[in-house]
C-alpha cells in the first residue's frame, strides 16, 4: 500500500471537520474524492502532508508514519506533490524557476541538471515555450500546468490535487484535466478532490464520496455513478448533474 | 539684507556630509538586518518561542514609543554612569540603529504579511523548511514590497541623524553649527546646509526608485494605477 489513512480526525474550534476518515491508495492508483462543499475534502488532503495538523488518527506513506512526531516532515512533503486550487506559483519567479526551486533547494541538484529537468517537466505539460514567463503573464490554465510541472519535477510518490480546476475559467479547465489524465495513464498515483464528474468517471479507479466529515461510500465509478448504495450519493450526483449538465 | 557665502565653508561641510552619510548608512543597514529579524520573530515566534515574540514586541514598542532624542541622551550621558562610555559618533550610530531597527521591523512585518499565505504553503508543500521558505520565497517578495516605505525611513534617518550634533558629533549639522558660530552667518550657512540635505535625499530617492524599477516583477507590487 502506498498511502494508508486510518481514523483521521480534525476539529476547527467547535466544528468537527473530519470525523474518523480511513482509506488507502495503491501505487499507480487514481482516487477521486467528491462531495458537497465544506465536508472536509480539502482538510483531508492538507492533513496528508500535514499542512494542517490532524488531531487524531494515523497516516502512512509506504512504511513511514507521516503522523509520527519523530518524522522529518520536510522529507515527507518532498515526496508528496500538492496542487492547489489557486495554483500558488511563486510570484517573483519565472515558470522555470518555480519548477527549479525544489530541485535545487530540497533535492540539492546542481543548476544545470535542475534546469534540464525543469525544462523537461515544462515540456511535459506543454509549456516549454513559457519557461521565462512570470506567473502574472500566464493564463490560469497555464499557471496550473506549471504548478503540476513543479510537483512532478520532485519525482513524488503521490500527487494530491485540491480542486485543481475550481479557480479556472470554463474554457481553461480542459487543458488542465488533459494533463492530469495523461499523468494518471502514465501510472502516477493521484488523489484528486474535484467537482469535475466527467474526469472522475473516466479517470478514477475509485471514487470516494464524502459528506460532513465522513466517507459515506466508495467504489468504482460505475457503482458510484450508476448504482450508488447510499441515498445521499445519489442525491449529490443528481444535484451536480442538474447544475453542470449531464456530460460532466 | 546682504548675503555672504564663502567657499571656505565647503571642506568642513563636505566632511560633515560624509559623516552624515556614514551615520545613516551604518544605522540603516544594521537596522535593516535587525528589523528583519525582529519582524520574523514577531510573526512566527509562537508556542515554545513565545518569550522571543514578547521580547521582540517589547523592543519595538519601547523604541517607537520614546523620543530618539531621549534615547540618544541616555546612551551618551546616562550609560557612562554605569561604566559604558561612547564617542559622540558611536553613541549616535547606536541610538539611530536601535531606533530605526524598531521602525523597520514594522515596515518589514507589513511587507512579509502582505505576501499571500499560499506562497508559504506552496513552499512548505515542496519540502522546503520554514527558514528556506522565508529565504527563497517570502523575503524576495517582501523586500520588493518594502522599498517604498523603507525609502521613507531612509529619508527620515538622513534628517534624523542631525540630532547627534547635540552630543558634539561633527556631522553636517554639527559642522554648520560650528561655522555659524564662528562667522555669525547663520542665515547663509543654514541655507547651504538645507540644500546639502535636499540634494543628498534627492540622490538617495532616485537610487531607490532605480532599484525598485530594476527588481520589479510582473504581478508583484506596483500594480500600475488603481
């Protein structure tokens, strides 16, 4: 098992956002987490690389316990890619430098090697010609693709995607989803929070439906989309399809 | 009224100008270093490091809350009674540095805190330590943002350094005072000195504007016109 999450709890003040979440990911798998807003999906992702500290529960990346107080969390984070909803590219750095920073400062790579690797990742997301551009000079879709290249360059064991297309104009969503689909096909292990049901249906190996801090149902896309076991799953999917139309 | 200027004042005034520059340069740069340290401490020192936060905050409040002149007099006239003796120049440098560090701490704090939180998150998510994130991601942005308020502080310090003539330092103001006392040409001497300050500040302002333009990055600060 590549990632194992057991009985994760998180509380913000009075509100319990995660109420005992458990699941796992095998190497090469893509799992998609869906569910209404405010049900702890993003919190769950952020607990996995401890950008948010969980209150209770344990997480393992392969045989290393991430939640152990003794673990070097910087080491762990270097092995887990994170793609944010609002990209969070480093504003003062070009696309190339955004991708290069982790290679040079975390992996200790020399400049030449890091540059070659960064250019290769930028090419992989179709942005080799934008290496010298600053984030403000790129469209949202391009920025998100750079941020995926930034994550990829670190050779992560797993990439977490936190609503990667929610901040994008509709016409820019496709280019980001296409990159993610290629990644999934190439065998990258991915955990994706998204409202893109078309992507979930065609790319996910398994779908996790979360509501109010718990996992209500998980299973292959066919089950979740065509014969959901939980009435709340069916209701959520109906509302989503009403909102976005049947094809997504 | 009959104005009388004399070229003979120039060597002394130039000497004074040089000392003013030295005073300002040392106190501004050392003050910037401590200002950054204070700002980072005030923002990030929590939990077990809370005493450091309290110390840094206490420092900032104390040195912003008391007059520079009082600080200077204390250092030069009161500290010798406990065995700490300074030359006028070093007392001046010390007072100006301690004072500007407190003000600069607040400018840096504002600049660091105006860097969006997601920048730190993204840096940590890459595996950078918090210190690395500060060094490679937060500070490079904050230092660009701080230039306009910082240039304000620089101008203030150039002029503020004039107070050290009161303890006998012979910077620009001290030299002017001497020349005026010797020649009784108060009006002329102070006009010339005012022009010296004005010229110095204009030059420094232009240099900082140049730095600001040189380090400008699209999407960071200077958003054109609001």
